[in-house]
């Protein structure tokens, strides 16, 4: 009980400090632009109109659709391919299996930029820049992190699972689809969220590979909100930031358990 | 067991089957069929690009001169060692990595220790610590820009309560401080979850036994919890180190003013990968940039190995039974 009494104020203080920046975004998003630099900490009247402006000024719908399209196509494909590969490593045997798995792990360590530079040159040669094809190709090649996640998950299933179905004459793919996939939905949920969050939040690849018209919300948000003189509109920007983050926060609340389980399963951060 | 015997019998009944019908071969084919997406992807998007990046680093490739590109030997590497921008950016990167990794470890471990008890509202606290981890970098950078804004920022307002008339344009005058705080804030959730998992693996009896022997909370932490958590701490340090060495989006996005493809962060936040990015995509020095990135890879590898080696003195794995 004594430790409790100390722990609680410490927790509240730490959480409060930690949440200050987030809290400030919400406050700023409801100020008038003229109140931004003022002495008052809080807006006199909450300016919900900022949210409306954030949508119209940035052509929010269009770039949100781009983000949605890109993130959804990448996620669906990468989760399927990574699950197949992770399952293969966990439940099937073949020559060089362990060595190949070490290569999967090693690929997680290679700096992404090192791979990206030559990839970029090839994508440009094949005229795949300004399209979503690079993401589709990355997804088809599976993600080492997600392969690792699925492998750990499928390896934790009891040995007998699948044996019975195999004896009944089901092929390997049917065993995977009918026995393993229905039992693996926490891994699928975690993988979906990791992949989706990565594309939705990524700034670097869209700015290097896409153009002003088909780029994502992440890129648009970094430049969209300025008055005609080029001065930044901080209050409207904050409303845009809130709208941009909101889908992820909602997904996070719905699927918290899976994210945390996924992180613990791989021992890695998404 | 019945199934296995049955299967063996079937194989035995056809000893002269052709090679592709043999059980081992079919098993191997099934395995390779399952992993084929990754295997093909690894060759096309991993191995070949790595080889190209290595070749590129020995050429004068600029993104356009593919037809008359030539090998320049180790010139790019020699140039990197003598480039003041490279040395400056590496120095700033080491400052950033050192502060982020150590402060990050303290905050992540602290949050996990505070939450490793049945306190009321534990789920809510955990969520609040985890939340920044799901906030994308673009949004996170905006959040910190506004939080530290000289005019409308909360940070200066709070400091102003203690020190009236306090004015500091943080992202211009103290860009690395903001970058470190932003990064630590954003990554706390991920590390905290890893440490919480590690803490749950420590048997409660050990702590109870120590408490019965009269150990206070500090002694329990120092002599029981931290030593048993050491493998997890090492893992987290390695992952943070590798991630921090490669950081690029955060310094670019924290740059003052409106951003464009050629925007550079303030000199203090001109980190190594920012430098490589600038050389490649703005100055079109692909060969030189590739060399810079290989040097980074080697330095990161060296630091990681040094960390792992030093850990022999402070990480003791439990004997495998």
C-alpha cells in the first residue's frame, strides 16, 4: 500500500507531462488564428470552423482517398504474402530453412535508405514513379517484420494442429486456410494495423515517389495550410492534424490488445 | 501416431517413385512455395538493390549518366572522409543518438516500472503513454512545432510562469533538444510495452523473498528487477540505436517554415542520413550518397557489436535448463 501511495502521484504527473503536447494540439485547433499568438491560453469561443477549413483548404477528401487507396492495397497484399511466408517458415521444412530465416532477420537490420536508392533508380527506369506500383511490389515481396510476427505466432500453435487435416487428405494450402488462418486472427489484426499505420503515416516515400496530384495526406499536411501571403495557419493546421490522426486513434482504441500482443510476440516495434 | 504410420506405409509401398513424387522433395517444394513471395521479393528488392548500391558507391553515377557511368574506385569513400559536412553530420548524429537512446531508455523503463502494478486506471495510463506511438511523424512534428512555438506554444507559456518574459524560438535555437524530446515522446509506447512484457516474466516470488529479507524498493529494483531485465534492456538498446542512426523524417519535418522537397533542417539537426538524402536527391550525387550510406551501415554495425560486447559485463543470461 505504501508503494501505491507514491506510485499514483508519480504516474499522474508523468502522464500529464507526457500528454501536454497532444492536449495543446486540441486546444490550438479550436482557436481563432488571431488568438494563436495571444496571451490567452484558451480560445474564447471554440472555433469548430477550423475543422471545416482544414477539409476544404487542403482538398482533404481527395488526398485522404489517395492515402486510403494506397494504404489499403499495400496492407491487404502484404498481410497475405507475409502470412503465407511466416506460415511456411513456422510449419514447413525445406533445405536451408534456418539460414533463409536468418536472412529475413538480417533484412530487418539493413537501413531502408540503402535499399531505397537503387530501388528508386530502377523504379524510375521502369517509369513506376508517380504510380502506386512500388508499394504493390514491396507488398508482394512480403515484409520481414510481418513475416517474423506471423512466424512466431504460427510456431506457437500445438504440433497436432493441422496433422489431422493433413491425414484427411487436405492439401497444404487448405490446411493453412481452414485450420491455421481462422485461429490466427490476433496476428492478422496486429499485422493489418502495423502495415496500415506505416503507409498512412509515411512521409518520405510519397514525397520521393509521387507527385502533387497523387500524393498522400501525410505529404499534403506538411504544406497545405497557409494564407495567401504564405504565412502558416497554425490553428487550421492543427485541425487538419487531428483529422489526419483520428482514424489511427480510433483503430488503435478498437484494436489495442492486438497491437500490444503483436509487439510482444515479435519483441519488436512496428 | 496412426496417421504417421499410415503415411510411412504409403511411401514404403512405392519405393521407386520418381524424384518429384518423393516425400522429401514434395515437402521441400511446399516449403519453397509458401516462402516464394519473400524469396522472389528478397532477390528482386533486397539482394539485387544491395549489390547495385555497392557497385554504385564505386561510380560517379548521378541518376542520369547511366550510359557513360564509370568506376572511380574508392574516390567516393575518400571524399566522404574529407567532407566537412559528413563529419559534422556524423558528429550531430552521435549527439542525437546518445541522448535519444539513453533518455528513451530511462523514460520507457520508468513508465513500465510505474505501470507494472495493479494500480487503478492502469489501462488508461498505458493508453496515454502508448498513444504518441501511433501518431504518424508528420503529425508528431506538427504537434511539437506548435507546442514549442515562440508565440503560441504551451512550453514557453509554462516556463513563463516561473521565468517571466521567457522567449525562445526552440526549433531555431535549440533544434536538437526538440528533436530528442519529440523522438523520445514518440517511441515511449513501443519500448514501454516491451519492458512491461519483460517485467511480467520476472517471478513475483523473487521480489517477495527479497522484501521479506528486508530489501527496500530501491534494492529490489537494483538487485532483482534490473539484472533480470538486462537481456530485454540490451535488446531495446540495440533496436533504438539502429533506428536512431537512420533517422531522417523527423529532422526534415521539424525544419522551421513551410516545407518543400529541398528544405534543410537547421545546422544542428543536419544529421547523417539527412546529409546522404540531400546529396542523392537534391545534388544528384547517387554514387557519393551510396558510399555515405555504406559507411553509416558499417558504423552502425560497429556500434551495435561494441554494445553487445560490452553487455557481457552487465547482461547475464539464465542457465538453460
